[in-house]
C-alpha cells in the first residue's frame, strides 16, 4: 500500500506525526506492509516552494492508495497567496479530483468522556452514529458561482446548490449499505420543504431505500430539526445521510456531543474501481488551529482514529482498526487527557504523551 502523509499546516503537523508513530506500531508489530511518503501541503508549500501545489506532490496525490491528511491553514493571514494558487492547494480540489463523494464521520461517545461533553451523560451515553456526507457536489461545487456587479454598481454573490439523481443515488447506496452492517437505520436529512433539490434528494433516497434496501429502516428529517435532535436525542441515530453543506454543519454539531472536535476522525472515499479499490483520504475534522499550533498540546486522537479508519477501509484490516479504537478507549478510561477534553483539575498530557498513552494501551 502506498500511503501519502500530508501533514499540512498548523496542528496538522503535530497530529499527523502522532498518527505516523502509531502507524509504525502496526508496521512493526502487526506486519502491516505499507510504504509511507510525506509531502508538504498548504501554506507550507507556498512558503517553501512559492506554489501551493508542486506538480510532483499532485502526482503523488493522484497515485496514492490512501492519504493521511492533517489540516490546511486558515486562509492565509497575510493575504499573500493569490486566489488562483490557493485553489490549487485546496482540500476541495483534492476531494473533487479524487471523486471522494462519500465522507464518513463517525461519532462515538467514549464512556470516559461524559464529563467533557456539554450535554448531560444521560443524553450522550452510548452515542454511536455515523454521518455520511456527500462531498463532491451541492453548493460547494455548483455553478454558476461568483460575485458579480449589477447594473446599479452594487454586487451580488451567487452559489448554486445542485444535485443530479446520480449524485444523490450513489451517496444513498453507500449509506444504506453501511447501515446494513450496523443497526440497520438511515436518517436522510434535507430541506425538502424549501428546496427543489431537497425534494429530489428525498424522492431518490426513498426510491432506492424501498427498491434496493427494504431491510433498512429509512426516515426522512429536515435539516433544522436534525440539528436539534442531535443535541436532544443523539442515541436515536445510526447512519445520517446528508448533502455537502448540511453535512458540514451537522458534523460539527454532532462533534459537540463529544465535547471536542479534536476527537473526531473522518474518511473520504471514492467509488471502487474495477479491482474494488477506493481512493481515500483520512483526516481529523478539526482544523489547523493556529492559536495552539507548534506548542505540542493538540489532541492527536482525531488523527489516530483517522488511521483506524484507514486500516478498516483502505487496508482491509478491520481487526487492527478495532484494536486501535479499543486502545484509544482504554487510554481515555485510564485518565489520559489533552487539554481540550480535560475536566477542571484533571492533569493534562501533551500531544506526544497522549500518543504514548495510546501506544502503551496497544
Ligand atoms: C470540513 C471543513 C471543510 C469543509 C473546509 C476546511 C473547507 O470544514 O471538512 O468539515 O467545509 O468541508
Ligand atoms: Mg466543517
């Protein structure tokens, strides 16, 4: 397997380092055969090479079996990178070029973190849901887009929310198939009451559910209602299927249940090729967190759990993935905490110490 590590900017560097240390454990202790290549990404590239995306890096991205991604910089503070260049090194370009339409964001509540959550333990106990966010269409990519000047000299910003039946259908099939291996329940989230594209979403998902997955229980939910249900009764959810923009918002809301975005991993997958292999990118869902970058205090668990997803989805090593997830739970149960998940008075570990706690638990 060719794994490409793209640490990127800010805390992406520290947490990817942590994930690679854990990956090494699986190489040496479990015989996981893989080749790991590391390349700069984001503002790091701009600073070093004067371009956001050297051709060689792009070639590696296109040929990798799996990408382990850290984080990209919050938009260039100094404003020195021209917009053209910025797009070349953007996460969105990678998602589109690799056709990573299925974005998986699992949210599991570790029992040990009940205190870190802003929700009451009786609400969060046992939460185990997975959000399937469509990642290559919708308002993120629809055209026309841009800012135009109107005849009266004022400007108008335009983005287009668009979904074809095929785009809806493949995301739906992915979610239904995933639910079959879990508790057999899909909640499809849209704004069918307001948007035509939402009504089409509901119709297509409903048809595929009835015709191809009659064994899976399907419910439809409006996106605003879903936001509140996530906080009131998160246990009712098994698989949540939604579009690109709602998925962005709802995954942050779902992450709030756990108490820190630093805990949450993600996988972005393409359709399988003829040999059954999917292109894949794994990343923690937290950003580059410039405020704490470089201090060695970031929570590495989102990145480490993203590695678990890599083991499961790209390496076919489901047992190793479960082993790693259980090790993270054991480290937390033993009291390992980075500052984002520590309760007042609890002692706090650095990124490196937390990584070591996971290695010890392994
Ligand atoms: C995410 C992020 C990205 C998104 C940003 C960094 C473009 O918020 O993956 O959730 O909006 O998709
Ligand atoms: Mg987001």
